[in-house]
């Protein structure tokens, strides 16, 4: 537990303010992807079945569709406002990891989303370590708590 505290403390101290803009853009992008999956659940179902991510279990497929959709919607908002950013980014990593390694790389056609998915995976990993930054709801709540 001591090492987690040291990583969190280091990330809070060494956080450039420009990363907050990148965090907000990432949050918007994740939220919009969640909206896209919410409005087009059959496409997400097709991606899961076509790439043989899981066996043909209707319950598991329904769970994955819900998890991917809502983790992008809620996690995107949380990353954007900077509330529980480390947790929201950590919950997004398995989804984006699956997008990179099971959907984009294994597809039979040239997929332009591969590089975007790799960038999003790298940014999510960065924000798990760095945290939300000075322009975030986490920091505002922490300052109001110190009163």
C-alpha cells in the first residue's frame, strides 16, 4: 500500500497543467464513444461476436455491451470533470485494451481507429498514474475540505 501512496503523491506533485486539457478532451472523446455505442448497440454486439472475444453466451454478451457502453459514458464524464479520475481511467483500460488487441489488430481490413485506440490506452494509463490534476473536481473538493 505504501507504493500506491508514493505513486499517487508523485503524480499529484508532477502534473503539468496542460495535461488537464488533454484529460478533458479524452473525457469528451470517451463520452462520445459511449453515446455512439448506446445509440448503436447492435454494432457493438457485432464487434464482440465477429471478433470472437467471448463464446456465444447471450448473458455475457449483454453484460459486455452494458459495461462497455456505461463505462464510456460515466467514465468519460468523470475523466472530463476530474472526479475519481484514477478509478474511471482504470475501469476504462480493459475496454480500450480489448479494442486495441481484439478488435482493431485482428480486423481483416486496415483500421484507422487502431492508432487512436493505442493513444487512448496510453493516456488512460498516464491518468491512472498522474491523477486528475490542478483543474479538477477532485482538487476543488480537496481544497474545500481543508477549510
